[in-house]
């Protein structure tokens, strides 16, 4: 089963072209090495309305199974990924965010400052990741082993019964 991913980098500076996006490409590289399909990538400013509208569009189209956001999860006033995500999801998936924070705390106390969430809209899983390339990939590696089963469950795949 090939999981189809969309990656949204959330950064005012990257959206304005002032800083190169390193997190989105790092995530895409990891996913491709794991034989996943990266269907789309985009850079957006830290604008709650724009993020919310993009998450809605991507999840409603049905061409991605998982949307990863990178950035905009901290304490800064413009860090709005959790709020935009919460406005779009229909059901939360708190275990994913808890697992990422728990594993990250083994590496840095700054993990306590993450406000990242994860949730489901329709058949699409949306996961907020940190903005640093290293942190984004490490957090994705934490939850990656359960993503195939999560996608199977979201798609009512009969094989989901045999994969736990």
C-alpha cells in the first residue's frame, strides 16, 4: 500500500522567499525513501485563514491520505497551525501528538513548547510537525510505523483487520 502525502510548509519568511524551505524537502526525502508518494507540496504564510482553506481543499479532494504541516506550532503569535487544523478536523487523533511530544522530550525540553495536534477530516489524516527539518523528520519517524494501519482504517480497507 502506497500512502499519498501532501506537505504544507507554514512560514511567513519562506512564503515571502526570504528563507529557503528546508523542512518540506526533508520530509519529502524521508517519505520517498520509505516508498511513499508525495502528491503535493506547498509553502504558505502563517495565516490561519489561508492554512484552514488549504487544509479543507486538500482533504476534500481525496487525492492525499495524509497531510503533514511543518512549522507554526510553537508559542509565537503567528504560530497558528494547531488552530487552523482544529477548525478543519472532525475528530482528533491525540495519541499521535502525544507520542511525538513524548519521544521529542527525550531529545529536548523544548518539546514541551509544541502545540502540534493531529486529527481526521473525512478519510484524511492531518498532522502538525515542528518547523525545523530535524524535528519534523524525527517526529514523523515516531508516528510513521502506525500510518499504514491508520490509512487502512480511514479507508475501510478489509486488510486493516489483519494488520494489527
